[in-house]
C-alpha cells in the first residue's frame, strides 16, 4: 500500500515536473523566437578593433579583410604582427618572462562558428596564435598546455626559438635584485593584444595573445587564452576581448559577460561599462593598483571600450581609416 502510494506520488511529481520543465522549455523557446537577432544584411564593411596601440597589427588585419579575406584569417594575421614585434614586452618574442626567467605564452582564437582553440604556457614558439588556430582546426580538443602544446606546434612545422631577448633578460635581471612580486599591473606596462574583426560577409572572429603578467609564478595562466575571459565571440551577437589583470577578468568571466549583455540589448559601450562595474563595485575591491580594459563589437558594427583607469587605448579600423582611440574609463577621482 505504502509502496503504491509512493509510486503514485512519485509519478504525479514527475508528471508535474515534466509539465513544469516542458513549460520552461517552451517558455525559453518562445523567448528565443521573440528575440530578433541583430541584423547583418547591411554590414558588409570590414571592421577591426584591437586593444592598445596596435596600428600595424590592425592595418594588417584590415588588408586581409579588404581583399575579401575572412575575419578568422584577419585576426590571426593581425596578432602575428605583435607576436613578432620584439619591442613589445607583453606579447610573443621579447615578452617579459616569469620569475624563473622563462617566457611562456598564452593565446586563443574563436571563429564565426563558435569554434575555439587555445594554447597555454607555451615556451619556445613565437606564433602561438597560429598554434591555437591549429588546435581549433586540426585536433578534437580546445586547449593544449605547456610541453604538449609545444610538441604539437613542432609537429605542425613551427620552429623552436629563444623568446627571451636581451632587453627582456635585462629587465628580468633588474627585477631579480629585489624580486618583489606585486600581482599588480600598473597602467602603462601591458599590451596584450585582443582583436575582433567583421569581414565582408558580416562574420565575426576574434583572437587574443599574450606573454601574461611579467614575473608571474611559473605555471600562472591569466584570462587571455580562456574562453569567455580574455575573448568571446558569438557570431549572432558580437564579440569582446580583455586586457589587464587577468585574475579579475576571469573572476567575472568578462568577455562572455559583455557578449551576453549585448544579447540582452545593451550597446557594446554599455556592456563594457557594466563589465568594468562588476569588478570595481565588488565590496571592498581595491582597484586602485590594477588595470582592466575591454573592447567589444556587435553585429551592426557598433563598438565599445572601457577601462578602470585612464590610458587604455585601442585601434579601430572603420570606413577605411585606422585610428588609435583613447578609451573612456571609470576612475576619474
Ligand atoms: N591579461 C593578461 C594576463 O592577465 C595581461 C595583460 O593584458 O597585460 O595574462
């Protein structure tokens, strides 16, 4: 008797649950139907946006797009410029090393289909953005780390080289005198490149590449190669990318947050501002000594950028012009 009652009750409950969950499903489906996707039909002008002063990288990406190339090719080619630039000490060759003197690189890439590939903590390989693309296109995985990523790169024809330049070695040796590690990024010393592009078909892709924080602990990985952290692209909505203290970006899943805010109707600018707000408005958060900056685009080709402190800038290629633009920022006190 008891058992029967239990079964009765259980089936009533599960029926109820089924009805409830199916109402949830239909409710979600209706919602999805009601939402008008941002239309792309008139957006056939190529556009590129990238963090920091990255003129040549953006020009390179824009050239790919103007010739009718895809957004994914554009962001890869653009990022390779910074990876090869030995004077930039936050990306690729010449990047500042970790505490042990090893340069380790992180990168990720996302295409218009929502595919993603990343490499984390890679030594001896300069063009990690291209390795990330190979992970995305040639493996069943999305992330490869450390030695595995390096061996994979070599198997794909990438050459090993020493990434520590004399300039970066000297900087590290100077740092070692005091060995003071403050997990702080001041306002001037980072230039991770995050890049987003829209091609002539209206498709969006993004890429992000960095040597991470200078003098980080060996093995530390920041936001840049993590999907939703340093980069996120949804071809129906738009894309976002981050630079600055990766730990703070990751704790708020910043780039994913921005794309989701745009999905809910916010402009790229409003979405970037809200994402910065999520960091600085945490109770007791001392944001005075670290920087975070975001860039975003939507499917209409509207753009946004916002940072915690002054001096974040971005390059924007639009209507055949490439300009470095100073971002608006939160801390005006
Ligand atoms: N976001 C990078 C990281 O945390 C650093 C930077 O942008 O400077 O690894």
